[in-house]
C-alpha cells in the first residue's frame, strides 16, 4: 500500500495522479566544509499542492529514501505569501494536516516504492525547491529513472527554484558531472535528455543577492551555471525575484519562490 492524498470533494472523471518528489536532506554541504541547514520551501511545496488538491487531483509524496522531508524554517514567513500572515497560517496549517514532516506519521514513500507501484501510474511530477535538492536529488539514480520515464512519455514535469537541478539526475554519470562543476571544469558526461530545452532555475544573480542566507558559506556551484553547462537554454526574468515560468514541451520550470503559483497554474493547464 501507499498513501494517496486527495481533496475532500468527489474526484472528477479526469482527475490526474501527481507525484511530488522532495529531498531527504536537511542540510547542504558548502565549500570549505561549511554546512547550511535547509529543506523544502513552504510556499514552493504547498501552493501548487493545494491547487492540485482543490482541482480534484490526487498526489503522492516521495523522497529518495522515504524519509520525512524537512521544512526550511526560513521559508515559514509571510514574505513568501505577499506579507499576509493569514495566508501563511493557512498553508502552514495544510502542511501540518498532511503530516509530511512527521518522522512517525508522514505519508511519504521512497522512490524505490514508486518504482514498485509503477511510474506509469502517475500523470505528472512536481519537484519544489529549497536548497535541499542540491544535496541529493541532482544525483539520485532512481529519480533519474523516474524523470527519464516522464520525458519519454511526454508527461508534465514541473520544477521550481532550486528544484530544476534535479534534472541533472538523468545524466548517465551525474556524480562525475557534479565533481566537474565543483572543480570549475567543463562538464563532459555524455548526452543529456534536456539538452537545448528552454528552462529556468534560480539565477546566479539571485543566488548572489541571497548569499547572506548561507551565513558566510559559499555554494559549490550555482544551478544556473550547472544547467547551462549541460546545454540548457536558460531564460531569466528581467527583474530579480519576479515570477518567471518557462515551458518547453513537457517541461515546466519556475525561477524562484515567487514563481510557484504560476508553475501550479501551468501544471493544471497541462493536466486538462
């Protein structure tokens, strides 16, 4: 058995089953042995999740090992909800009700379990950000299998902020590519299924502006640099931190936390 989350309303005949993948990690390793406590961003996960549930779709949550994911507490802030404390409380309440972060009661399953269930049982996949995907999702082989399957089937594949770094997992030798990026070398890892796709991810400019979050630490490389080095056609917003969503074939990517709602709307359109 596995947990399927549905809205309380009756399911429509065209309801989709969406796989939502999060990181297992609660910290990101930085340069010079520094470590940054992190996890998923509240709005990036819960805004699209609520939209999917309200539309009558079902969702299943997964992490690589099946561990309960961790909320990045810095995202538990009204600044990500137009400074509206009531809206923040609503989404934080939904997260609590879903018990996603509960070590004991979380409905999250492992990606190995997803493979047992059958990747073809899902109609779309969504991967939110927070820095955590930079630690594990970018090199997780089982996630790479899942994303390859969605790519081959042309099924909607949505990611936001740091989430698009997970697209690296589809590389035949993702771990080697990561080493090359960390060393500032040219990435040579063979063909990438998303090469020449138009996409976005948190920009180098935005990363630089947000460096204070790392409390003196420095990331080993930035997602924009990584995806461009693999052959992505990167598209940025014209004003840092403003919403930006890029759609190319099955791929839906959002640039930053402010893009989460638009990613959710775009995914809903794809599921019609």
